[in-house]
C-alpha cells in the first residue's frame, strides 16, 4: 500500500501559539508509542489535540480495510474541525512515532477560537483545502469512470492519477490499478474479438456452393465455448464433379486450439487439392502434424470426398465422432472410425472407405460438443439423442436441420454453461437436373 505524503505542520501565529500553551498545564497529557491509537472513526468529537512531539497517521476505516489519508507532524492542532463542528470523528488516528499530545476540551477550544480568530480562520482554511481536494478528486474519478465506460480511457488520465493529492494517494493508487486492469482486459477482449472474427471469416460460405451447385446443399455452424475454439469444418470443390468436406476437433480450447485448427484446415485443404486421394491426404497431414509437435496437440478429423455423379463418398474418419448417414426412408447409419486422431503418432495409418448417397440423402457431421453436452444433472446429450434428433427432422433443409440440432442441445443443457466447442456440418446430395435436349435445325 502506498504511503501518503506528509502534510506540512500547521503554521500558527504567535498569539494563537501562546493562547494554546496557556491551556497545556491543565490539559491531559497523552503519551503514545508507535502504533498506539489516539481516536477511532465514529467517536464523539468532544475534544481536540495539540501534537507537541512526534507524528501521527490519519486513516479511514472501511469494510475493505484501512486507507491511510495523511501523516501529520508536530507541532499542530489535530481534531479541531470536528470539535468545532460537533461532528463524529471522520477518521481514525494512530501514532507513527513516539508522540506526546495534549487533549483540549471542546469548550476550551471554542473559547480559544473566540480569543484567537486566526485559529478559526486556519481551521476554515484547512477545511476549504480538504473540500477542494475532494472536489478535484471526484471530478477526476468521475471523468475517469466515464472514460472507462465510453472505452476512451487514455494515458493522460493515468498520468493525473500518478500525481494525486497527498490525502488521496492510496485511493488514487487503487483506482490506477483498477483502471489499468480494466483497460488491459478490454484490450485482450478486443484482440480476442478480432481473433474470433478472423476465425469465423475463415469458415467456408455454404451460400457460395449452394448458389453455384444445384446437385448439393451444405450448411455448417461452429459455436466456440470461448471467443475462439478448436472445432472446425470446411468444404471445397475439387473439380466439376467432386466436393470435399471435413470436420474436426482439436484437443483443448481457446487460442492454442484455434491456431492448431487453422493449421489442420490449411493442410487438409492444400493436400486435398494436390493429392485428391483421401487416404493419402489424411496420412500426409498426420505426418506433417507430428513433426516438431512439442505441445502434443492433436485433432480428430473426418475427411470425405463426395462424387456427385454417382453419389459415392470416399472418406476417412480419424478418431472423430461417427457422422450419421441419413437416408430419406431408413434409419441413420453411423460412419465409424477408420484411423486414429491426427498428430499423435506418425506411424499410425488411416484407411479410407466409401459409402453411396442417393439423391435426398444427408450426411450429418458433428463434434463431441454435441454428444457430450451436459445438463444440470450431469447427463450427456449422447449419441442416441443426436441420432433421434436428426431422424426427427430428416426432411428439413440442411440449414434448418443444423439449427434444430443446436436448439435441441441448448434445450437439453438448459441453463448450464457451454463447456465445449460445438460444430455441425450437413451435406445433402440433390438430384442432378437433366440437361435440355439440343434443338435441331
């Protein structure tokens, strides 16, 4: 805690000093050791004190602890303003060194004021200085709080807080720490908001593909548990007939997971366009992610390529939640894992397999934030609720299906805070429109 500066000893003219000294022989002498209390905040102000030797500290007592206000040195009167006004003690006083004081009864102080108007003027001057100091401080802190609220807090206000009046040094230091912490947190919040915006902007736009392609419909949504997260999804056109889709979940949350997710997405997109073969893509990605992976980060990944000519999807499920193949008539079929998560072991080799999708069939891919969402009773949403939910809305458009699944998870969790990132991607194969017959001459 920052100690306040010492206030200068009160200057009394000779007449006032002589008048006070006449009272001392009959006044009660008080000897204090360092740390001894003289008065307590809230006590009746039925006397003042003449500090003849030593120094005392004035401090306010609050519910949050003691706040030093000033250090007063001999020779000077203390406590006279409360005695003149008849107010309770507004602060506590304790000795900071061995001190000798003389207690002067309130009635004697009032009589002394009549005899020596300079004493009253000095008391009024001191009170005026205190009021001016408080007004100045209130204005400064009111402006500072308003600036914090407007998010316009700048270094000039902090500079003013660095040079406060002595009586407000401790409060100023506390406010300075508070303001610095708030501005620091807001700076971090702004940075995280920018990171979240960048991460969201990197997600593919399903509207683009849906507008360009009539034989496929895609909807995707990722909702991080924090500003940014490790769940991701992606889709991109490989050629006129093939489209790649992927969804994944990086271990951990927050910024590290987000950065690793960006690396995984970039690798899969680059390798997917260069290599084409699903098994080659995921195994090459695994080798690259295992290199120099000191943080031991890894990601579960589903990567698939759908050929829109015949509806065959070739895919590899690397330790990810089993997606649901939802046909228009039958029950959902889960696409089991064909390999381990990427980034754990360079020796692991994932296999690729395939499945046919008829026109109207959908593939629903989710992250474990869906299946592992918990309610207040610590029950998980689970695989069965996931399948039951998507089967219920099998005829809905892909975007509606995604919204309904998120709504079902939120309704299940009720007021429980989202503890993990949630991601969902739905791809539906649509029937290709026949090309018009050429018109003869």
